[in-house]
C-alpha cells in the first residue's frame, strides 16, 4: 500500500489543511480493504468507482474531518499509476511498510517524474500530455493550484490547457464550482482569472462574458465593461488586505454560507457578476451611454449562472441581493447627508449582505477612473460606505425594539381582511418606529389609519 499525492506535497511544503485528505493506492482490492477498514475504525464508507476500484472513508476526529481515499493501480505498476496523476507535484508516493523502518521521508519518497524538483522551483507541470483529456477538470485545477500555492505554470502545460480548453464543457457543474471556489479562496483570484481569461478558458465556463468585452461606459469609466469587472475584483482583494486588522469585517467575510464556502469567496464571485447585465441594458441617448436597469437584468443572469453551477439557495439569494443592490451605496453617496429613513431602508433591503455590498461598492468606485471621476467624489463615497459599516455593527449590538402593533391588531381595529395591505402597513409602521418618528401604539394606529386612507 502506498500513500500518494497531495498529503506528501503538503508535508514537503510544510502546509497544513484544516480537514486533511489522504490518498492511498494498492495494486488491487481497494474497495474490499476500504470496507474492512471502515468497520475497524468506525468510519463512513462509500464506493466511488466500482469498475476502477475506488472507495472513500470519512472519519471525524475531534473537530476535524479526515477523508481517506483508496484506489487500485491505474496501470501495471506504481510508476504507471503515478503517470496517470495530474501534476508532477502530486505524482509522489510513499510505501507505508517502509515508514515503520525509517522515518526519513526524503529518503523513502518515490518520485519518478521530478515532482520534488518542481516543488523546489515552484512550478505546476502535468505528468503527461494526456492529463487533460483523462480529466478535463485538471485544466481548471492547474490554475487553482497555481493560485493556492503561488506557483508558476509551466509553459508547455499552459499551451496544453489552452489547446484542450473545450473539454471543460464535459465536466459536471458541481466540480467546476468547487474548483472555482478554490480560486476565489486564494489571495490572488484576480491574477488567476485574468490568466484564464487571456487563454480564453474562462469564457468556456461563463460564455456570458463575451458580450461584456469592448463595451465602453462613458466619461466616468476608463475601461470597458469586462475589464472594469476584473479591475473591481482586483480592487476588492486589495481592499480586504487593507482591512486585515479589522476583526469584525474579517469575521464577517470568513462566515460560512454553504458547506465550506465562505462569504469572502462568494463576494469575489459577486464582483465578477455585478455588471453582467450591462450588455443587455446598453442604450445610447442624447450622446450618452446608459445602462438603466442593468442591475435587475444582472440579477436574472446571475440566478441562471448560480443555478447552472448548483449553488445552494443561500448562496443564490446572497448573490442576487448583491447584484441587485450594488448601486445603492453610490446613490446614497450622491447625497451630502444621509437621512435615518435612507439608512433604515438600505439595511432593510440588503439584510445580511449589507457589508459585502458596501465593500464591493468601494472596490467598484476605485475601479472607475474616467476623466469625470474625481478624488473628492471617491473620498465621499468611501466615507459614506465605511460610516454605514460602522452603523451596521452598532445596530447589531442593539436590542431590537418590540413591534408596536401586529397584523391582528390591524384586523380588529380597522376591520380589514387578511391581504398584502397589512404587510405594507406594518412595514411603514416599523420604518417610522426605527427612525424615531413614532414611539407608542396610539401613534402607530394613527399612522396606519393615514396609510389606509
């Protein structure tokens, strides 16, 4: 039995994973061995591929979840099996029996394809020219590994990825999604996506971006719609670095939305989609370029993309709210002073995405450097945005006031039938209560009466 792949790579690099994965290979009998082992160590067991002999065990140890994969050789011997691995840095092996004789990892390491040397040189290189045809997802993995490890991609591997990019259409959307999130989780998603874009790989995954290229945006912008989108992502990543010591914001960004996917990564995806509705909204009126309503068109496109990639409902809702309201902070910043009503409505409409939208808005503004954009307007925009972020956290500490009246009160007092009108009245009352305009039940009924009329 051999330990292979990523765990050895990470040991050599000194990297630790929160939930480690262990890959083992045997000449044959992996499924039977895995099944017996699962009983011995009381772990979950599932057959991944009966035909090719692959099984997985999942074992929870304290607060960590360990995954153990067992596979049969994909070749006549170990060397042939390693030839079918994705990259040289993952085509490493260790014979387990010998570990009990010697603890020197470097002496025991089996490395037929120069993986250790590529680790030292910080290079991502495929083991063979059929790597991408065997599993097209490896095309995307090339870049996620490059982004995660901060390694350069071998030129031959880059050319092969470009040549084979059409094969990504055959990969399941869930696998594409998971690999994309590895890129968004990295510190330089912009650099990685920019490289994918230059090789025309990104548009295989998101054909919608083709329409964004070459669309000018008027004198407030210096880039076309697509280049501005990438620049917004770059600015967003830079902004999160600037705010690295703001623990409240960092805790917010590190919040888990679904599975192991965090808000930070989802917001980077939101940055990529925030202007995706502009091509369909493009109009030229009186010599001006306008995109009126692009956020609502973008919401529909975003929902389609998110469903295509099998996002969870929580992630879809988060993205929809982000795209729909990404212009709102800019509208608020157009005013010298914010009214309590405007602040209440912003937090009411954006909910849990309020801070993310404000951060995205700052990045969006920083990515807008046309001749009509001034430093003064940018500073005012950021003052408003960061002021609202402080207000968000202040309000989170406050105990929410009890409702002055409810739906039953309205039905009894005004002899109303249950209908959407009751919800609208309660919303109006809640808003007036939140901004301090009313404080008593009597005032609430008076406002309700006026609203009904």
